[in-house]
């Protein structure tokens, strides 16, 4: 059965899980942890991706991210590929380091943000990497200590989480710690890692109760949220999917798209593709990058090669192009 495509959108909240192949270690020493965190910091800062919670365990990791100006798959590909190459080189190994693709679950923020922060930050305790909850506050490979103010990571948005617990920093940290501490007795909570609507109603027992009452809700393993949220996300993803293939069926490719942008900007198509950088060309390329990724599904890494620009530059162009299109109400047809 073919695997489903990932669902992503600017500002979307994702619980990302990556595991070592055959449950093997992906972190073998302090240098591995340090290298991974440095890469996370650089990529999240560069792509304006927010991180609210994270935990590194020897054979897997958890990240709670909000998509910034680069798609989640782009950020994760750069992170995992770069780290795997370095890890294999340091430990003189070959082959895949990670098990299949990383897992990403798009989450309904209002219902699950704090539950996921608590679940992720309790991972080291559940994995017995620390002896008790008090020791978790000193564990270096988890975002819990940063929210408590004992460590600092510029790329971790601790303020956003603390504001949810109160206006005063000291009070907010105490309430946060109490909230996380109460989660110790809740155990592993598979309902937060499986995705889909069934997790929203108390597991399978909750789903059975709904079915007995005649109430049914939409489910999808890539999404953590209630039925309405799942339906909304799938509808938006479906619209993009259908739009992509409709554009292709009508003969739109990158060349035709470039011609359309040139027409709108009153310039030649060759000017958009050349290496000259002026205000008009930059705006045209930004529109092209946005429509190419949004309408045709062309990957940013491919555009970077075509336009001879770095991938971060393409990500920024997509974001700028989106703003231009919306501000001027431009249409592709």
C-alpha cells in the first residue's frame, strides 16, 4: 500500500518522531548530542521554525515544531541527512541510520499543545534516563530544563509556553512544573503518538462508544485532533492536491508558469531566469517560486538548482512571493 504524503502548511504544529534503524542508537556520546542540537538550532533559526518541546533519547528523538518559512520536509531532510553523514563518519559505520521516514503528526493546537509538551518532556523519565522527576529538571538533552530557566537554547521558544501558565515568569514556571509533574502517573500515552481521530476520544473505547451512539468522525493517522479538525485539514490538503493535478492537466509546467509571471510583471521570461538581481526580477522570481511550490508542487531544492540559488534563499522567496500575490490579488490564470 503506498504511503500517504505528508501534510504541512505555514504555521502548522507538528509532533516529529525519529527512530534509529532496528532500534539502534542514534546518539552514542556527548558529541553526537551536541552535533544534533547545533544542527537543530541552525536550521530552526534559519527557517524561522518554532520549537516548543524536544527530547533526545539514545535511539530516538521527539520535536514539537511550528512550521516557519520552509516546509517541514525540507527542514527535516537537511537535519537528518547532515547528521547521519556526520554520525556515520565519526563512528565508522555505513548504511542508514534512521528507521524509514521520520514520523510527523499535524496537531490541533488548542487541544494538544500543552499535552504534547508534557508528554515529550517526560520521555527521558519514562525511558529511565533520569531516576525521578526532580532529576529531569537537570537533564541536558530535553527542553524541560530550558522552560524551568536552568538552561538556554535560543532556538527553543520557552516564552510562548510560559505565557500559557501566567504573566509572571516565576509563577508560570511553577505552574508549568506542576502541570508536567502530574503527567508522570499518566504513563506512556500512545494516544499522543499514533495520530488520528481515535486518539481524540479516549482511545478505542471512546471510538466504540461513539459508534454505539451512532456518531462517527473522520480519522487520519497523520493528524492529531477532533473530527472537525481532521476534516478541515484533509479538505485543505485535498484542494492543493487537486489543484496541482488540474494545473498539470491544463499544460502548466515551470516554463508556462514563468511566462505567466513575465506577463504579469511586463518583462521577458529570460529576465526572470537570468542571474541579474534587481527589484523587479527579485519580485518576479519570488512569485514564480511561490506558485511553483504551491501550484505545481515543485520542491524547493529543485528550484534552488534551476535558479542557481541556495535553498534558504528559495524558502525566503516563497514567503515573499506569497505576500506579493496576496497583496496584489494576482492569479495564475
